[in-house]
């Protein structure tokens, strides 16, 4: 069984197509609709998933880019999924603009054949991305929907090595239970509450500094084309029909991102491909 957390900001119709593409009656789903999305989108998605007993809505929170709120939503989603069912083995997080590149039977078989593996990018932050060390060495505050970085220096956690990757992961129930429910995870939560772009380092740092996981595979199994977006971040390029051959032939399980308003045909083709390969 798989536990999915889906983070939705807009495009409820696109979310519905994603949900249908990853739906399986043995899976479990938690959907978070960003607080800034508005009541209309939340109500539409809530009504939609009301037909599925294995899907629930997570209380909305404003997921502010760069803030700890993104980590908090992930933790609340994991905790809700842990309480929903005792049998699922893997947790997968997706955005509402992701789409699977493989069928659910394929993904189930793949994870069954890799039962003790964590698919997450986790690199030593100081060695691999030293230019990002200021994120953890200087305080960051999230207050009233704004991020404040007042250049207040601090030391990192004693005896702990910081790691960094991306927000996206496929991880074990064992790890989710550890990071949500153990006292050992609390110091990480307290520190990363004041860390800039915490969602790219919190889970990696917890995992790599504790005996709470299976074999770590340095791959999140996502097809993402990162392109520059300002001085401090990258953004995923929106896929179009020009990418369809690479998408269909990719060994990855998921891709991001897609926008039906920009190019709906690419999603049409992937849906057709998945239907033809069931």
C-alpha cells in the first residue's frame, strides 16, 4: 500500500486528473489545499474526494515559499496518513501539478521489490552546496505570511551534519513514524523552524543523522527540468508536447510540472499511454 500526500495550490480540474491517474482502492490519500487558494477550490476538491473512503482533506495552511510552513504541512500530512491506516509501507508526496509516468500496478510492484529503500536526494550541504549554508547559519522567521531574514547568526546543531536535497521523496513508513512521533526528531523541528527553505533540508538532515531508515537511494524518482528563477532558487520548467518522448521513455515514476492551460495535450498523451500499458 502507498500513502500519498498531494499539495494543491490551484487548478482543481488538473488535480482531479492526477488523482484518477494515481488512484487505487488499497492506497490512502491526504490532500492539502493551500489556504491562499480560496474556499471555492477547497470546497470543490472536498466534494470530489467525498466519494473516496480512502481520501481525506488536511486542514488548510498557508504554504509560504521559503518558510517552515511547508515542512509543517508535510509532517501533518504524514501524521494523518499514519493514523488513517496501519498497513501502508511507502509515503509519496506530490504537488497538484505533478503526474505519474507509470501505472499504479507498476509503482506497487516497484516498491514491493524495493521494500527497505528510501528514495530521496540527500547531499552533505557544506560539501555539495556550500553557497546555501547561510540558510541554516542565519535565522529566518515566518510571520503573518511574510519571510524575514534579519542576518542573526547562529551555530548549527551540535554533532549533526546538515544535508540538502529537494522537497520530493518516496520514503518508508518507518521514517515517517520516526520524524512525526519520536522525541529524537524534536530538536530538528525546533532548529529548522527558523531555517530558510527548510523543506529542502529538514527531512534529509533527520534521515541522514539517525538510524530511522532503510537503504538510501539518491534519487527521488521524479523527472524535473530545473531552470533558473532568480538568484537563490530554481523552478521546474512546465512540460509540453515537445517533451512527450522523453516523458514516456523516462524510468522515473513521476514528472513535474504540468499546466493544462499551457499544454493539455501532453497530459492527454500520458493518460493514453498509461491506459494502454495497464
